[in-house]
């Protein structure tokens, strides 16, 4: 009897996609991946790919993997500069150092400012006629907020508008990026690291009330982060905070435009904004792959999983598991809020509250303006691990009021 393949590294993302029974780079998948996920689901909530990787399409099975300490990031060594690449307890210790600005209390304090800025952006968008929801609304709001949290001076923020789209190419597996995209990513990473390094050095001499200054202070246990750890953490937090936000807003609005009854609910009752945000995140999430490795022999839904096996959880598929979500391919904002769009467990998305606050503000404000789609969204051709658009053109047929 032959033994099952046992991958030993979590760095298999490109191979993961290549072994799926459909082409993730094709136009059909980019336009609508959900029918393709159903072909995987036909093999059960957990399926094994030819290279030995397990792929999870079931909601309960995905929840179990992401919440089980027997599954982690594997090769994330303690010397890694990134807290995102290490398992507990080191992950927990480093995450605590950067979590302050993302706490419930801190984010709630930002809500009035987010609404105020959203109102101004929507007024400007309504005045110009056709507007691109991504470039004119989602991007400036997300950038301004993340820059304010980090402590980026106003005069430096235009530089970030050019850098972040290039840095987002880091979400594309190496095997799926062409040479030009890889060169752009490398140049952007070097430039961004230099900028953040200079910002860290500046805050050492003149600390402020921002994330950079907070990271320079000793932690509760007296530990001090190195400059490299601070720069790496900042870079990843910035990209991770920017990319899911801008694409979740556009994915969410496009979903509402295709379900006018749900858009009308939000227009009639803005207080249902939080429920709308949760449902659009279930219906069309940004993150479409979360990888884990079995750190010891484990099981998923009764299936034996030897130590070293790589497991890929597909949130887009899990969020439409018919065993959990009746009529899963229909947008219904009255559903109980539950999904895996931010992951689960120890590595639950740190910026989830920021995404929710911005998505709620923008979607609620746009609903009041009766948006009309003027062309199909241009799906992002570079992203594979994430689902988003490069452009979403709409006309706001009603002007917003002057009150914020």
C-alpha cells in the first residue's frame, strides 16, 4: 500500500491552484468562481488534490481547521520578522504589540471620522457624474485611514497611492506572476521598506500618537522589536488593511446592484448596514484561500490528516455551503451573520473591524444615492488569492444631503 503524499511546506500556493480541476487564471473563473467551487464540493467537504494537498469547501470543516491548534503555519520560524508567519504562542505575543489601533474601542472612536470622510467623498462622486467606486471612493478612504493609523504625514500620502497597488501583487503566488509584475513588486517592496525605515528612525527621536511610535515602545513583557520587525509588521498591516477593504466595498456594492431588493432594504433602513456588510462578505468575499499545515497528526470531519499535510480552506466555497446556508447563491441580508471571510481562530484578520466600519459607511451612503451600474466591473487580472475589481463604474442618480 502506497503512503499518501505529505507536503512539508506551506509555500505551495501556486501548486495548489495548478492542481485544481479548473483554470483559476481564466476569464470564466475570474468572473464567477462559485460554479467551479461546486465541482469541488461534489467530492465532499474535504477533497484531496493530486499533489496531496487537502482542499476544504465545507463551512464546518473550514471552521474546524482554522480553529484547531493542530493546524498552523508550519515553516514560520521564531526568527521570522513577520508576526503573520509564526504560530502561537509567539504569534500571540507579537500580535498583541500591533493590535491596539484595531481594538473594538479604537475602531469605534474612528467611526464618526469615517462617516464624515465618506460623506465628502460620496458628494464629490455624485457631482462628477459617472464615478469609479474603487478609485474615487474605496481607495482614498482606505488609504487615508490606514495612513492616519500608521502616522504617515499628509505630504507623503500621495506616494502611497502608487505603491500599494504594486505591493498588492504580493498576494499573487510566485508561479502565477509574470516577470514584469514581479519586478514591480520587488521595486515597490524596496521603496516601501526604505520609507518605513526612515519613518521609524524619525519616530525614535520624536514619538507621536501613532502605530509606529507604539511599536517602538517596549511590550508588556519588556521585549523590544527590532527595526526590521517593525518595518515588516507595518508593511504587512498596511497592505492587509488596504486591499481587503477596497475590494470588499466594490464586491459588496456589485452584489447589491445585482440584488436590488436588498439594496432597497439598505436605502429604506440604514440601521441594517451591519447586517448588509456581513451578508455581502459571505456572498462574495475578498480572500479566497487560507492555507494551513498539520503540525501533528489530526483529522478533519473524520478524515485522517497526517502531520505535514497542507490544507487549503476556500472561504468563498465554505460561505456557500448548502448544509449551513439555505439557498446559498442568493444574497439575503436577513441571514444570521456567519462566514469565514476573515478567517477564524488565532490568525483571525486583525483589521476586520476596520473593514466593517468602512464598508458599512460607504455602502450605506451609496445606497441613499441610488447607484446605477454603467458597465460591468473589470475584474482584477493579477489577483488569485483575492477577489476584486480594477474598476466599478456607476452613476449616483440622487445627490446626497449636506448632513454627514
